C-alpha cells in the first residue's frame, strides 16, 4: 500500500511537469505575438487600471465598453486584463503568458477530474494523464490560447470545474460540508461574472446532485437536487439584475430566427465531433447527418423506454457503471442546447464542453463492456476522437492564422501611428480594405482569426495614448480577408476621374460588417467575386479627412478627392 501511494504521487508529479513542458513547447511561440483579435483593444482599454477609480469602471462598464453586436457584463474577465496591466503594462508577452498558464491549469484540471472518474479502472491514472494531454493538444486550444479576447472561455472553464468539484466534495463530505457548499457558491459567483455561459450552472449542479445520489426514490432525489441547485440560480439572476440595472437593458446577442438556431446546433455538434468537421461537408450534408444521428438516438431512447420503462431506464443509466457516462453526456448536451437556443455557436465557445468530450472519449477506451458490438462501436468512436485531438493538434498542424494576425496587426498599427504622427490635421480616418480576417479555407477550430475593425482602432487610439492629446475618429469601410499561412497577397489601386479602383489577388475584399451610419464622402461597390472594388467620391474631402488604403507594402493615404 505505501508503495502504491508513492507511485501515485510520483505519477501525479511527473504528469503535471510533463503537461507544463508540453504546453510551453506547443504554445511558447505565442509569447512573441502581438495583441490579436478585433476585440483585444476594447478589452484592454476597459481593463487598464491606473487608479482605484478604474477598478470601479471595470465593475460598472459593459465588457470592452460595449460592442456593436451586444452588451455583456463580465467584470471578472475584464478584471483579469487589469491585473495583467498592473503586472506587465502594455507588454503583450505577459498577457499571452497568462493565457498559456490558464490553458495549462485547465489541462491539469482534466487530469484531476479524469483521475477521480477513472479511479475504478485498471491504469486509470495513466488514462487520466492521456486525457489531459489530448485536451492540452486539442485543436480548440489553438482557437483560444493565442487570442487574449478569448480568455473568458478559459476562465469560465476553470471556475466551473472548481465549482463542480467543490460541490461534489460537499455532497460526500462527512464534516465541513457547509464550508464546501459555501466555497462552491463563491466559485460559482466568479464563473457567472466571467461569462454568461455559466448561467447553465444550476442545471449542471442539478444533474450532478441527481445523477450521483444514492437515494433510490427518484422523486425525492429530484427534489433534493432542486434544493441544491436553487442557490446557484440566484447567481445568474444577480448577474442579470446588475446587467439591466447598469446598462438599461439586456442587450446580449440573441437568435434572429429558427434558421439561426438550426445553424448553431449544426455548428456546435460538428465542432465537438471534430473528426466530422475536417470532412468539410456542405451545410445541407451536415444538417442531414445531424438529423440522421438525432433520429437514431431518439429511436434508441424510445426502444430503451419501451423495454425497461421509465424507472428501469433510470436504473440503467444511473447505475454505478453508467452514471459517469450519463453525466458527461448531459454536460455536453446542456452546452449544445445553450448554444442552439442562443443562436450563436463559435468554435471557441466549445472549449469547456470539449473537456467532457475528451474525458468521455478516453473513458470509452479505458472501460470494458459486456457486449462485444457495444465495445467495438464505443471504443472505435473514442479512438477516432482521441486520434483527431492528437493528429490535428499544433504538434502536427501549423496553425498560422494567429501568427499572421499578430504580424499584420503590429505592422498596421505601427504604420497608422507613424502616419498620424506626421499629419497633425488628420482626425477623421476612413479605413479602406483594412486587414480584418485570416483563414478562408476551413471551418476547423484554430484556423481562423480576426484582426481590426473601427471599434478596435478607436480603442487602440485611447489605450495607446494617442488620445486625449488629439481626437481621431476611425470609420471602417471595408476589410480584406487573407488565407491562413504566409501572406503572399497583392492589392492594387488605380486613381482616376474621382474614382479609386481596387483589385486583390490572393485575398478577398468585403464591406465592413459594422457599417458607419453617418455621411461619408464616397460610395463603395465591391464585385460579387470579392476581388475588385470601386470607390467613387461624392464630394471633396475636408481638411481633417483622410482615406487610409491598406496595402501589403504599407498604408496608402489619400488626402483629397482624386481628380485625375
């Protein structure tokens, strides 16, 4: 027995050290990146803490000062940028270091949780370590870690895991139960005020209490679970109340209709079922595949209910051998339902539910099954998911989108700062074909990144110190999309007869997704193939107006309407 305990301690220590070494080996390059993502500078601006007054600003302002697509109240996420600012100032390396450490800690959380869940398996600790490695390397990490704006998804993952672990400890504790419940509530508070996705916490607590209870009376079991989860509902209500009180309305992005809900459901399923995503199926084929899978699952459920009855079915799925599977599946389905109802399902949203997917896949490989066909199907599925997480990780796949994003952002902002420094009269800047997106070819996680839009530039101007020494307004007119990889695109401009003709090779042009609603001194038309555009002046430019035309070789500045 002593030797076994020593072995486990050594394995835990070696496992954590190996995770740390692997994490920095895979993501160490990110430490050299600039600030990436179009949301980065608004978040940095609100999180810039120079005085106690600024801390109050963090807790009374919407995330990033408010975005065109929605208003969010996530003060603890915003505070994390403030802490980084106090430590690192404006050095992007420190912010990226925080994100790498968060991903490492979450990978260790997978190690811990899987170690608990796999305790009955032979070599359970080794399988838990494998699960943590696969999570650390998963392509979804490449969609989150390089972008400081997506830190919120790592924070909520950490907080929810700690909250659920504390609650589970409280349910099993012989003493100090109240203290463990209180701790789970405190951590739940941190989760809810990190991101709204944590509003599902009462559901996760209810499921945890109900599924792992040993009470044979399911009605009593359900009532107890409601009592346990009710306090966590109050946290979501508190966030909602403060949100509406501070900002006057809810303002969070919602679905525009059933088609958006359906698209979100499809995106969510294929993001978590990674091996299917790499097939790059068309949307109709994805919808058909999800419909077939959903129908098969429904028929299986109906047959099980017919065969066992409701109570018998619950006895099966809540048995000691099956209840972990049940909780992991319901955990995943809870988040899929959340994304479907909200109508928004981006790849990085799935960072947290992907923890459960990885643990479930490795558990399927570690477990034994009495029926041979079940064993073959489950282990094959688990093996495919595990292989995908490994072979499509940054170890084997070069995720260059964020690297290119870093380089383009740094270069573009440096050139903008120099241009404005030598032109003191410029105060109204129209951004034409601004670098806005990288990664045209794939929906796979980690292959796309955003760069700069008007609100990014507005926040950068204030955060960098350009304001309040001078007032500069940035108006985003159109953006350029580049494929991931080495930027080899070309942009050409021809000036003639009060028109500017733009042509693009190796990239695409598109109008701004957040068009300016005021008057501008020109009209812009972009061809259907997104490779040509024409800007026609409708009036002369004022003395303070400038057009910044993005070019690979440097920003081209127009100070007056083209006359010939």
